C-alpha cells in the first residue's frame, strides 16, 4: 500500500510540476507576444515619424528657396551698406535653415549608427564670420556685442564638415546669447598645430553670462 501511495504522490507531484511548467511557458509566451507587438508598434511609429519628417523637410524647402530667390533679386538692386548687410544676413540665415532641413533626418541616422561626416573644402574664416554676422542680429535685441577673432595664421581652405561645425557653433553662440544679459559674446579660432596635411584648429565661444554650474559640467552635453 505504501508503494502505491508513494507512486500516487510521485504522479501527483509530476502532474503538478508539468502544470506549473505549462503555466510558466504560457506566461512567457504571452509576455513575448506583448513585447513583440509593442516593438512592432514602436517600429511603425518610428517609420511614420521618419516619413513625416521627410515630407515636412521637402515642404519647407519650397518656401525657403522662394525667399532665397527674392533675396537674390534684392541683392542686385542699389543698397546702402547697412541694407546690404541685412540682406546678406537674411540670405545666409536661409542657407543655414536649408542645412538644418537637409539634415532633419540625422537623428534616425544617429540611432542606426549610420552618421557619416562630409569631407569637403571650405573656408573656416568665412564660416565663422558668417555665423558671427547672423548671431549679431540676434544679439542686437539684447544690446550684446558679438566679437569675432580670426588669427592670420588660420589656413585659408581646409577640408571637413562645415555643416556640422556650423550647427555646433550656432548652438553654442545661441545659448550664450540666451543666457547673457549684458556684456559680449566672443567667438574665436586658434591654430594649434599643422602636421603634414592635417591642421588642428581650436574653436572657442565665451560669454559674460551666468555660466554653467560646475556640478553640471559633465552631464549638460550628454544628450548632444
């Protein structure tokens, strides 16, 4: 009798174990199913966002090209020095907007690890001067002075990615203007060294604003 009871107990234990295992498998399946559906939904949303951004960037190019065309006509008319400065600033600002729109999908490229830097020839002097002119217009509203210093030893032409460099400098200068109530914004360049065909340039943005607390120095630029 004891052996039969032991066998019954073992059978019951086995059935209970199988039942628990089956339930765990069902729970695991349901969890995987839910997670898979969530990932598919997120992917669809991401694809929709990408398509929306692509369509939006296309639509925005049209009016900006219209503005650029109008400014080209105005540039061909008789203008005094002050008017020409404003027209050139507006024209350069539109070009910057086109750069931003052309790179509006960079975020998705970054997430996929597919971001490539351009290597094209440009003038660092002209780049920094044009940025300073654009930002000077913004700074005038707060009566801030935008200073620009470019040493004579800076190479006339270099190869690199002027669009990314412009984005970084304009973000830094824009923040400087935003958090500076009086004084000036300084933008400068320095030639650190030339080794063969490679030049190491240092770009600097300084301001007389409130600054960044030391405790935030390591974290403030993480998302960028």
